[in-house]
C-alpha cells in the first residue's frame, strides 16, 4: 500500500501540479477580488465626488437607462452597489456560444450609463483584470468544461493531501511526540535533497487543514447537485423550487398589474426588515428573486436570504439561512469558507498565503523527482560494461579495464554485487 500511494502521490502531483498551482495563485488574489476591482475601476465601484439627487426608483431607472444604451440586452441580474452612491451592475445571461457574460454599470441618480465589460473575455486591461482572474480560477477559461476540470483538480488536491499525510505519518518505534516534531520541522543545514524533502513534507503537514477545507469546498461548489444530494442523505435539507417553475396558486392568478422592480425589492425587505437587498434576479419567465443580506450571515458580501415573488409582488417562497435546517447551513457555508470571508481578516490572509502552497509543493516535488531520476541515470552510466569478444572468437569476455579485479578475500559484512 505504501509503494502504491507513493507512486500515486508522485505522479498525480506532477501531472496535475500546473493546474493546481494556477488555481492556488489565482485564488490568492481572488480572496481580495472586491477590493482589487474597486481599486482598478473606481469610477464604477466608488461614489462620485459630486453626488446627484437619489432616485426614488433606482432599479427601474437603471433598467430604463440600460434599454436606451443596449436595447438588445438580456437582463438577468441587477446588483446593488456595495458603496452608497456607486454604480448599479446589470448582468446579462451568459452567451451560449462564447460563455461570456456582459456586465453593465449604470448610475441611476445622475442618469449616466458608465460602461460595460465582458466577463470571460481574455483582455489584459484594468477593466477586465478581476473578471479574468475569476474566470481563470473557476473555469480555467474553458467554460463548463474548464469548470469541471477545476473541480476534478480540487478533488485530486484533496487526495494528494491525504496521501501526503499517510506517507508522512511517523513510523518510528520511539516516542510518537518526538517523531511528529521531527516530521514538522525543517533542518536547513545539510544536504539540499534532505532540506527540500523536509520542506515539502512540513509545508504539507502544517497547512493540511486549510488544504482540505479549500479543496473540498472548491469541489463542492463545482458539483453542487451531488453535494446537496450527499448532504441531504445525512442531514435535513430545504430545497428551493427553480425560479422558472415557481408559480402563484391558481386561486390568486387574477392580480393587479406589474408594480415594478423597486416594489418587488420593497416587498422582499418587508419580509426581513433588518436585511438589505443585494441582488434582483429577473428570469425570462416565472417568479423573480430578491437576495438579501441579514446581519450574522456567513456570506458577508451578498447573503443567502431569498424571497421569491410573482410579477405582481406577492410572496411565493422565502428562505432564511439563519433559521434553515442543518443541511442548508452546511451547504451555505461552502462559499464563505472557500473565499475566507466567513472567518474574518486573519483567515483571508492565511488563505492568501496558502495559495502559494500548491506551486511550492509542485516545485519541491518536481525537483526531488528530477534529482532522483538524475541519480538513477548516473548509476546506470557508472555500471561496468563488459567487452564483447570478436565474432568467431572462443575467448571469454574480459572485464572492463576500469573495473578493479575482485578481491581474493571480501571484507567483513560485504555483499556480492
């Protein structure tokens, strides 16, 4: 078993190492994605110096301005500004062919259309820097196929973490505590091979809990349906109906006209007075959904509180993550744990440092493997080569001249070659 796990640990690490290193390095930056985006694009994410009069219906005004500048836009989501007075974001549905999503920025108070960008486009400028990092981290710039590859890579990293723990487990016959102390430290003096091996082992052991949390939560986010099914098998789980399939009861089909998006948001906030709205989802058919953030939620940026309404503003379904079953609370914790926002600034700093680990493990592991291969090649070259007799000769082969003659009396303890 140890020989098999060593082989798997080495080759899976070498073959998947580049993808894992890429995911780690981009993840280090994505922990700070909101701050980075605001720093690179202050005109969109910061309130203007000269504030305008606040609109009474900012969401409706936002959609009207969008229709004037992009009449063919397929509106899917309206995102509230994180900073009062900043621009509203409007996301279109993903393009089926390219996988890109157009994102518009609109200032409803001043009546300005501020611009747009393509999430998923490979463009090396400040506007697209953070979306490019996000697509690279979550989809490897490969659409749904890249998304699945990233999820598989996360599962492989979890496997590498566990096999590394098995292979590093002290097997000394002496005191267990002393053996663990040796496994967790690096002796900087001595042969380079030993130093790099101990660095590889100690880094993996020290950061093993973080590695498991990030790899397993990352895989769960890529494969949400199997994750929910697995959680539901052991914990109670409330499942929400798909928006397109959600309908008002037949007895209440007759209702007043569409009151508009701002009225929908107001109706949702009446369900959770202490919450603030963060997103409004507008599918082409079916119900609308308002996402809100309540105080105390782990998802500190957008929240997981949801209110579903019909087009007349009647509440059809509500979801309160603070009072949800245990299975929902586990599922809702996946993204906040993966992004580090659930554990505060200290966790985000640790997650940032951890992002360097896959690249460090790949570099040290590849160097140790290369050194091992070079050593084996040197042993092969150093072996004595027998001189073959000429064709037709009856003489026995002679030993290579570089090989000393055998000793008449072997040394004590020597073994035969």
